[in-house]
C-alpha cells in the first residue's frame, strides 16, 4: 500500500487515510512492528484480539500494517459516536463485510438488512450467518471506546457471547469494551495487546523520528522515550515540533506532564507555528466532518480552499484525503477536536455562524440531513424547525427519518411551547415516531401561536399543519375526517409555490396517499384503487417515491387486490412493498404491516394456514405499540377466519370476542363494522346456527350503499345459510345475481359458483352442477383460491372427483384440493409441491414463463439479481425441477400458473 509521506504511529495520527469502512491506507514510510503483527496473526486464528491502550498509542497504524500483509479478507470499521444505535452500527458492520467479500454470494450476509428500530432477533440471525461462512473473515473495529455503554455495544456483546463462527473480531479501543472478556480468556479465545506492548522502544522511536526528518542524539532519544513512555502520538508531536526547533536538547528537556498535557503541549506548539491566515482557515473549516475546497470557501469567504487543503495534507498537518482524487478531506479526530474546542471556548458565536453557513451549503446541494445537522449544531432551533417544515420534512418519509427525529428530539421545551414553527416541527417528529398524542398536542399548540408569525410564514406553517391533520386522522383511524383533511391539504398545497415550500410535492403525494387510504377504509374501494394507481404512476414517473409512501402505496394496493381475490396482482404488490422493507431493514416497523395484512389475506384464500398465521404474527410485531386500528382490526378478522379454516369455531369466536373488546373505545368505520358482522355470520354457520345467520344478515342488503364487495360476501353467506337449512332453490335465487357478468370479487364469485354447484347437486341436476364446478375452478385455479372448496368439505370433494373424471382442466389444482379434502392422496392424484412456496417465490414463478432475464425479473420485483437467483434455486428444489422450463411445466401441472401464460424461456 502507498500513501502520503511521513507516516505517523498514533491511532489518532494523520497520515492514514481513515476511510470509514475500509482499511486505512499506509504512508509510504512506516515503522513496521513485526513482533506485534505476529501476535495479531496468531490471535485471529484462535478467536478475538483486543488492542486496548490510550489515545495515540499506535493502535490504528499497527492494525493497518498487519491488515496489509494478512492473507485473508479484513473488513474494517472506524467506529463513530453516531454508531451508538444498534441499527446504524450493524448496518455499517454489514457494509464493511460486503466491501471485502470473503463469503459466497448466496450467504445471508450478502442480502440481510438491519431494521432502524433495532430488533434483538437480528443478532441471532447475524450469528447464524457467521457460523455458515466457509472460511475466516476478519472484522476490525477501530475506536470501539466510542460505543462504551451504548445499546450497540450491548448488542455486540450478545453476538460475541453466541460466537461469531468464522468472523474473527479484532477490537482497537482506549478502554476495555463490555464484552465477555473473562470467559474468552478462560477459554483461550482472547489475545490481548495493551499499552505496555505498544510502547515504542528506542530503536522504533528513532525510526519514527527519522521518518519525519528528525535526528537526535542518544541522550535526547533516551529522554524523549522516557518522558513520552513510548507513546506514539507524543513521539510524532515531538517530531513535528523538533523539525522546526533551533534547540533540540531544550525542546526535549521542556517536555513534561501526563498524556493529555503532552498532547496539549505539542498541539499548541504546532498551532502556534502556523501563520494567522492558515490558523483562521483551520478554525473556520473544523466545524464540518468532511471538507472540500468549495465548502471551505463558503465557510471562510476565501477562494483558495482547495490549495490550502492540498498544502495541509502535504505538510502532514493532521489532514488526510478521503479519496484518490483528493476532492474531499477530513481533519484527524484528535486535531479536529482540539480546533473545535478552541473555537467553542474562544468564539462561540463564530462557531454558530460557521455551522449556519455549512447548513446553507449542504441544503443548496440537496444534502438535507447534513444541513439539518449543522443547524442543530448551531443551536438554531428556529432555523432547524423552519427547514424541517419547508424543506426536509420529506426526509421523514425516507430512510433518514430516525436521524432527523433525533435532531428534533431535544429541542428546548420552552421553544416548543412558545414558537409555532418549533411546535409544528415537533409534531412532524411525533408522527415519525408513531405518536398520535404527540402529533395532536404539538399541532394544537402551534395553531394557538400561529398569529405570532408574519402572514406569509403563518400561511406556509398552516399548510403543513393541515397536511399533518390528514396524517393524524389516519393515525386515529377516522376515515371521514381523513378524507376531508386530505382533500383540504391537497387544495392548500396546490396554492403554494415549491420555491416557498420545497417539500410541497412530497406533501401532496402523502396527502393523496392518505386520501386513498381513507377511501379504502370507508368502503369506496373502486375510487381508492384508482387513486392509489394514479398516485403510484405519478410518483414513479417523477422518481419522487419515498420508502414510507412506497410501503403505503404498494401495501394498500395489495390489500385491495386481495380483497378482490386478485391474488396474483396482490402478490406482486406485496413483494414490491416487502422488497423495499427488506432493503431498508424496515420489516419490523409499522409501515410494513399493511403489506403483511395483504399477505395474510392472500394466504387465507389459498388456505395456507401456516403462512397466514406467520403473516399475522409478523404484522402484529410490526405494529408494536402503534394502534393502527384499520390494520389491527383487519388482522383480528383474518385470525377469526383462519381459525374457521382449521375447523375451530370456538377459537374463531374467541378471536371475535377479543376483537370486540379491543374495538370498544373506537367507532369502527361502516366498512369494517360490516366485515365484522360477516365474520360473525361465518362463525354462526360453522357453529351450525344457519337460522341466526339469516336473522343477522337478511334485510341489511340495502342498508349499506357503496359497499359492493361486502355485499357480495353477505349474499354468499345468506345463500350458504339457506343451503344449510335445505333450501337449495332459494340458495340458487340468491347467488344468481353474482353469476351474471364479470366478477366484482373473485372470492365470493368462487363461493357463488360452488354454492350453485352444491345446490344443483342437491336437486340432482348433475349437468348444471358440473358446469357450475367448472365455472368455480375457472376463477379459482389461476389465482390459487382454495378456501371455499375446503370449507365445503365432503360435498365439494365428490363434485371435484366427478369433475376430474370427465374434465382435465386445472388438473393439478383439482388434485391438490381432493388430496387436502381427504380423497385420493396428493401423490396418487397428481403432482404436488414438496413444500409451500413463499410469497417471494410465487412472484418470481409468475414471471418465469416470460422471456425476462434474471436481471429484468430483479428490476420488476425491486430486488437484486442475487436475490432472484436464491429464489430460483429454492423454486427448483420445491418444484422438483432441474431448470426454468421444467419448473414452468411443473407449476402448470400444479395449477400455480394459468395455461394461457407465455411460453417459458429457454433454460
């Protein structure tokens, strides 16, 4: 490796290019330490290596030197204070491992994501993935002391206790981390390199000084080593001072004090030797974590920022380039801390002004979160609040929402209570944390104070508040209010200029999404479907899709498709939503719950009770403490129907009672109240009480205008009740209206045709019964709708067996149904799956008959090509197929693909 000249030996030393997630570059001249590198090499073979010593002891350079010669992959992570949250820490760990590879492309480490709201179960998954690695990979964690006492450190300790398999941990730190070190010592799995071992001896110190073009006599060298106690950073700081000293002996003799005083002494000596203009440049630019020439010019008003940065790096003044183009630089942590301390203590107002300048520079370049961070550092709470409301509010709907909320979380309480814009921004933060009480409280306070603002500012803030009204209505599960508020928000947003409210386009999309969801849960399903489709098309065309909006759009579209029994389309939308959730690590957060609701509805109609139960459990886990009444209630209804699918009417009744209890403090919208009644009717049928079904549902058919799909289900349930009371002709009269024309909903359409078949069979009309069965299968088989047949039991089995003898249409699907109904075994009746397909595998399967390549399938499903390959491998195994063509043929035999699908691509 090569790098800038004149290497340093401290872990806080500048000549190393400290890339955040890659092994630092070595300087061209470096004092190698073979004795320590040998200890490291042996240590990673047996377990964990701990390099623990004070700042500036040479830890980073030692590890980088060893890593350069290590024969295997070394993933490097320079820990930062922001990594205290486990989600960020583990996300960076995964990024570091992926940068060096060292594991197969189908390893879980290649695809797994970390949820922003960290779930401890992630550690178990990570540990399991490490255990499966075929060969060792070293993970070096530098500056681990920055995580002392944090949740991230606790989660790492949990992983170490479980054992990291072939991931060999090397930890560099200023203080021992809270890891199970004693247990590792007793087990012979811990190698320790401490301050004593890291101290430079006279020979090494002389080599370091020589690298800085400094030569001292034997006596001065002995004094220097004694006073610094071989501390690498102290030796380097001495070298920088001695390089310009006229009296080497006097300078060495003046050196005194402990580690901190040594650092302060030499830092002051170095800074004092700089010209005032350069010193001013250093102080002006130290407020940013990374700096380029243009940013430097914006901060200090000069025009030579790039030249000065190049000069600083060339002179080894604690500045390193972050890439080979030398466009961006950063100050070494110790040096930067010293500069920032001086600026904070000597000129705090100048420091705040510099942060405001940095905020403006980053905002102009679209780096909204970085801009917000500098406004927070400037303690400009009013500026931060206004920036969030007008510009960065869209970030609340993206992957940066936790970071933005963290910036607003500690806003002074007096400002939140006394300034309308700060109160409104606190409301935005409360929404991002799924806190409806906080949203309502902060919005109310903002409105009380709104007249304190100039008219133009008040108008913009009120526009954001109206948008929050719509969001709050959704959080409160009040669809009527939701619709009114969203419509008002859209109206107001259309009257403001994007120049005044840059976040307005995303706010409009959010309001339109909330409006569509309000239409859905008020029962206006056709309008909701059209609005969701139009919004998705619009935001996709403008590339304005944010992750939260995408999850809501795709998830709610999937629910609508599942409600209509269009399971193939529903699966596609579920997979789009969950692919985004997987990518961002949001699979355990509330926005993912709606997609999982759709997944549970799909699996319910497929009669895949195991997968349905898993989807419900995952959905509840996503909701956590957030009371999304729409989704929570829907999950309760799915659970009740799921119990009926397993012939457990008592459990279904218990679920309904529990749901009624949970709904007692909420007036459910008419749409969900109707579904509740329909599930109750289904339970009554299972309990053998058909007359009560007729009493419950008959006469209500015209009382619920606009609820076409629940109306179809109601008709089916009343018809089932009449059939159960031996009134087949009345059953036929009721379902006749559902059999004329294209189906509104595939679910009740299959039910209606099956009921017609059963009624005709009871009337001994064999021809009509068989025709009705054929119609039911024509709708059910392409979508995989199995539940109606399985609920009908033996009566349906007889009809299906007769159909199978005279008609080979949908043979695989019919065989599967007969096998599950207890007729001819699945194997004897025809081909069957070795194990159920996951929703993702079904989505890939639907695209196999096309000529799409793996890359095109990946684009269609918003996943990586490697993910598609993993799904294909699993598909082939479950279908018992050797290639793509045979998988398509097998899937058609099983009724998993319609016969009209395109011819399969070549294997």
